[in-house]
C-alpha cells in the first residue's frame, strides 16, 4: 500500500511573492490568449490551460502528481454534475417549449409588455434573469434568457452578450443569497448583515450603469437615445430595492424583490410613456454582431416551431395561449420558490451523498486544515438541475407531448452539448488544481501587498476568483479570509478603522466577483451552447471582455472612495 503524501499548499513557493504570482498567472493567461486571441476551440483551450496549471502546480508549487491529477478529476466530475447537468436541463426545458410549437406564442406574449423589442429584451435579460439568478444560479439564467432573447428577435451572438452582461448585478445574492453568506462566514463575521449591505450597495450602484450598457449592446446610440427613460426606471427600481432589502433579514431574497419591483415599475412607466423607433429597431437587433461566427447558426427546433407557428399566427393570442406559453417559466418560479423554503431546502439537502475522493485524503488547505475537496458531494436532489428536469418533463406533458418526444429533445441536446460538457469539465478541473496547489491564493497574496491603495484593488480578487472558478460563491470562499486578514493589517489608523475596513474588503470581494462571471470560460460555454453556436466562446469573450474591465474599474473606484471620507457615508 502506497502512503499518500501530506500536501499543504504554499502561497509563495519561490520565496518571492511577485514571482510566485506571475507563475500562478500563467494558466489564466493561457486561457485568455488561446481562447480570446488565437481563437482555439474552447475545449482545446481548456485542455491546454489545464495542462499549464498542472505543470505549474507540480513543478513550481510542489504538489504531488497523484494529488494534482486526482483534484483535477474531482473538478472535472463536479463540472459535469451539477454544472453541466443544470445547463442541460435548463436548455432542455426551453427546447421542449420550442418542439411543442409554443415558441411563437411566447414571442408574441413578450410583446404584450411593449411593442419595442429593446424594452422587452431589457425586462427579459435584466429583470427576469435577475429572478432566475435569485432562485437558481449555476448558469441557468444565462442559458434561459439567451434563448428567450432569440425569440424576441435578437441575433444569437447579441443575445449571448446581453445575457452575460445582464447576469452581473444579481450574482452576489444569487442562489438565495449563498455567495454573500459564504463571504461573511469565510471572512470570520458572525452576522452576514455585516457584509450583505456593503455588497448590496456596491452592486446597487452598478445597477445605474448596466441597463444602459444593455441598451447600447442591443441597439447602440439609438437604443440609448430612444429607450433611456425605461432604462433609468428599471435601474433606479432595481438598485433602490437592492439597497434596502440587502440591509434586512431578508437579504437572501434581495434579487427576487428587486426583479419583481423593477418589472412592476416598468409596467407602470410603460402605461404613461412609449419609446420611439421600436419598429425600426427590429431589423437592427437581428443583424449579426459577427457575420462569420453567426453564419453557422442552426435553429433546427426553432425553425420547426416557426413553421408550426405560421399557421397559428393568424389566431388571436388568447389568455389561455398566453398562460400556456408562460407555463415553463411560471413553474420555474413556483418550484424554486418552494425549494427555497428552509424546511424544504433541508429535506432536499438531506438526500446528498458524500463520498471520500480517492487520492485526496492528505490534501490540506493553506491554513493546514483538511481540504473541502477530500470529499465529493452528490447533491442529486438539492441542486437546480433536478428541479429544472421536473419542469421540463411537466411542461412537455402539459403540452401533450409523449415521453418519447420529451426525452428525444433531451438526447438531442446531450449530443449537441458534448463539447460544451468537455469544456466546462476541463475549466473546473483547472480551477481545482489552481486552488488546491496554492496558485490562486498566490495571486491573491500578491494583490494584497498593494498597501494603502489596496481598498481600491479589493474587487480585483473577486473578479479573478470568479473568472477562474466560474462562481462568485467559490471566489468568496477562496479570498474572503485573505480580504479579512488584509483588513486587520491596513485598518488601524484609517478612516473606517479595523472592523469597517474588514467589512468593506470582504463585501467588495463579493461585489467584484459579479463582473468576472461574464468572462468566465464556464459562462462563455453556457452562453454559446444556449444560442446554438457551440465553439463561439472566443468571439463572445472578445465582445464582453471590455465591458467586464470597464465595470471592474468602476467598482474599484467606488470601493477605493468608500474607504475614504469621500464616499464612506454610503456604508451602513
């Protein structure tokens, strides 16, 4: 029997923090360069970047080969379940509505809110997407809203960019508040309300920018000039609700309240104000953002649905047809709302199966405690995938489809997503080996050495963590303890004091993660798969990267000023 070697990751294996950090940066650069500049296929770029991470872990960070391979396998499996499973079931649910012929009814239902596709797109991506993030998370909002935006009339690539950009503001309080809860716990705070209001206020201020950015992506200058009033109304409603609710005991329902209130405000505003140029914008929003990339767009099921809908289109859109078109989404809201009830949530979690992962029994974290990756938890009933699967099956039965047809749609998507599944598995494997070897923390320690200006850089760690892991929750688990420690170091003598600085840094880490989500390879693959352009991840990355950097810079300015008398009055 071979005894496994105890491994505790070092954050500075080379004795010079900057050099250790530069080596740890190599896998991230490998992904950005191969995917964004060289335009490799996402699964090839993922495999190459994972290889770089593995070599850095073994050769520079001295991680035993067996543990490096084993944690990679653990990450790959986690990428498949629950992440790919959730993506698959979200798309399955949508495709069932398409295969049933309800696609056109859904599109026409959207336009009951407004006859302007830009207004509809804003409500679908920002408000409804925020609601889905509040209830589910795990990439489901991007998958569902990107597909819905195509139904509204947006080109596939434009739909993906809009969905990713919209899926920023609600991320910190997504999955019923889990990211900010883990930020508080990992940062050493007994009360989550020491952190939630700070994260809520930073992202609330971001709300004042994102809706206008969405209008720009939808229709450029004309979109801003003609639709800014509704953009402002939604921005103020969503942001104000986030600001208020995140400071209460209902912090975990922040995005749910914000989504519902903002839709209500939008409906009221649209009773008294109508945007100009809606009809003319229909042609523009359907123009490909990248003609070469979108040339291969296949709308198999949607095309079939459009043919079926051609006969139905003359019929009036009755209340029954509207309800039937909305059935899947009403069920998503109802099912996830019930699943979020504490007693139900505990019951579902009680079915989780936890197993010891082979080869990782001696893997420690940077603090010397047993790594969380020593065990793998199969949350077959507690993750959103099973709930979305139930919705998909129920939707098909309600639409009078046979089980053979329903599961035929599933199998078709399994085949279509095979390379997406491989990509996501490899990206999560990369994240695991970087985290368990100490590479991610090495980057964090380097940034944390910035001294007095560190408060302005704190969101960068959340951004890096979410880019690498694809999850704001994971980024908070990785870096909140470090952020809290830095707060102890730089807090004395500052305007905020030690506790105030700790809270600001931990809260800004959770906020910074939301703008890293859109460029995470995992999110890019989800978006590309949802719009039927598998392999277009590199194109999508180039379209959203600038937005991510711009929003991160804005957030850095905000947190930097919040650490001074200039904006500290915004803190609770």
